[in-house]
């Protein structure tokens, strides 16, 4: 479908939907994967004692389905950002483009981080992506051409990024650091959902220069 056929509401709604899909599916994949790993360990133990292992179970299937949902969510998010970039005022388009680029870098960074000896490269890519997002959200929350509701959303996303950074720093503190970091990550998670919800409920800019 031609990007021009998408309305502002449809595009921002897809962005919000995409964020919900890849975040909640990601949580589900982590849970299902953990349960599946326990099942695999139990099956291996049973096999070692001469029994019959369970093999590929329902939790493995659910893990795969959740992972597919995560991939779909990110695809929808990137695709919607590409459309959104054409719908916003040209002054804001580069910042939306930065969010799209940073998202792709984060995905690549997560994949690279899983490769032995290349974990530091993934960390660098994630750092670059984080800086890009921080700058993009900072500019969009103060944009004079962005709709008011969308600016409120970007302000929440900016705050979520700051909390993430603070949480990471505090997480380095022994004992209590991890607990505080987890709390801040939960708050940031909620702010991200609320931020994109605000964007999805915003009105289309009346004039595009």
C-alpha cells in the first residue's frame, strides 16, 4: 500500500501496537524460554538415568511463537516509523528517522552480542543507539511543529531513557543497586508504553511547512 494512503491516526496507532507487541512478546519469550530450558534440563537428567526424555515440548513451541511475535512487532515498528517520517513536518523527519535507525542498531547489537568474542561490538552499537534515541526524543519533545499530544509522549520516552541510564549506573552499586535498577526499569517500561500511547492519541499537525 502507498504510504500516502495511511492516516496519521493509523500510523501512530500501528506504532503503539508494535511497541506493545514486541515488549510483551519479549517478556513472554523470556518466560517461555526459561521454562523450556528447565524442561530440557529435566529431560536430559531423565535420559542420563535411563528414562525417556520429554523432547521438544509445548514451552519450546510457545517460545518460538513469542519470538516470531517479537520479530513481527519490530518489523511493524520500523515500517510504521518509515511512514511516520513522511507524515511529520519536514523539520521533525530527521529525528523520526533517527529513532528508526537507532531501533535497527539495537536489533543488530542484540544479535551481535550473542556471538562469542563480539559482545563488546553489540554493546557499542547499543550505546550508539541509546545516544541517538536520547537526542531524538529530546528534540521532538521540544519541537514547535510536533502536535502537543505527541510532544507529551516524546517527553515520557525521554524520561524513560534517562531513568534507564540512571538505573544502569545505580545497578553497579553492590547489593542494593540491582534492586533499584529493576524498579527504575519497570517505571521506564511503563513510561515507554504511555509515551507511545500519547503519540497514538495525538492529532495530526494542521500545517506542514
